[in-house]
């Protein structure tokens, strides 16, 4: 009987230790996550500032793999990974992260403490002005009862943003498509007073790194019987930024960015092209 009791006590002790370990791991995972469930950029930054570089790289890579990551978070993850990959002996990966960081945030700089060659590479990338833009266009006349081809285009083509999502509506008509970047089109029946489209450039994990929105009046509909085809304000998903739509031309370019070198997310001014 003593041996049986002793065996049960030993098992209970082992189970208690295993439960404590599992709880500790769960708490650590929760601490690394933002309230929405996405891996935290702050956790990666804290590890970087503590010179725990391999841990920092792991945390920032987790941000890139998260479908819930925001545009500013993705830009920050690429910015830090550029320095981390250089310090950990992967210069080619560092260059790829620099290109993505500057594409998402044209003011991005190397993180504090980065090697001088990384600082120089960031400066060269900023000078080239390789900012990523997502635009929506329609070359067809927007006339009631007709069909219009609407196209979303990502420039430049960026391998980490391999997928585009385009969703357009006009009255009860809807056309949606998801496909390979850098260009994606849908054909929309014009049944309502206006046509609206939203586009997103997605990471492999499905996070929206860039978003654009387009809105245009439809000629011949009740609200524009007089042929008024003036500009209409268009807003980015979530109200992030906006631009003007002019006669069905290129409408909106929206880039979700993080501030250069700082901890605060910032927004670039909207850009109107295709006048």
C-alpha cells in the first residue's frame, strides 16, 4: 500500500509540474499577443532592445505570419528584421526586408543600433522612392445598364504581397475576385446610381498590407440624370485615408505605414493620379 500511495503522489507531482509548465507557456503566448490575437510588434521590439536578437527575429517573423497584422505592424516587422537578418548573417534577407519596409513606409529608417551598412541601405532605398501603391481604375464609360471592367493594380510587384482581393458593387450587382498580383480585374454590371470598389493587397497569411477604395457615379441613373460626373470622395477601408475619383480614372492610392524610426504609426498623404 505504501508503494502504491507513493506512486500516486509522484504522478500527481509530475502532472502538477506539467500543468504549471503549460500554464506558463500559455501566459507567455498571451503576453506576446495584442488584444486582437495578433503577435505583438512591441514584444519583438523589447527583445531587440534587450539584445535578444534571435528571439526578436522569431517574434517579428510571427507578425509577418499573422493574418491579423496591420499595415503599420508589417512595416515595422520588416524594418527590424532588416537589421536582425544583417546581424545574424543573412544579408540577402536583410535587403529583401529593407525593400518591403520602404515600400510600405517610404520614410522608414534602420532601427536604433543597426549596422551602418543597414542604415546606408535604407537611405539608398528611400532615395529610389520605391513606395508601394495600390490603385483602382476603369477605362470603360460608367453608364447605367452597361458593364464595366474595373482593375486593381499593385506597383511595384512585391513577392511578399502575392495576392490581390477586389470587391465591387453597383446597386444589387456585385463582382468579386481574388487572384495573383500585380493586377486583377472584375466585370461589373452597372445597376445602381454609383459603382463602388475596394481592393486589398494581401500577404501570404492573408493580412491586408495595402488597401484602396473607389467610388464613382453612374451616368444615366436617377441621381446623375443631368450628366454630372464630378469628383466623389473615396475612403480607404477602415477610414484610413482617401483621395478623389475623377471621371472613372485612377482613384486612390493608400499605403498603411509606420513612422520612420519611431514607435508611432503615421499615415502618408493621399495621392491622386490619372487626371
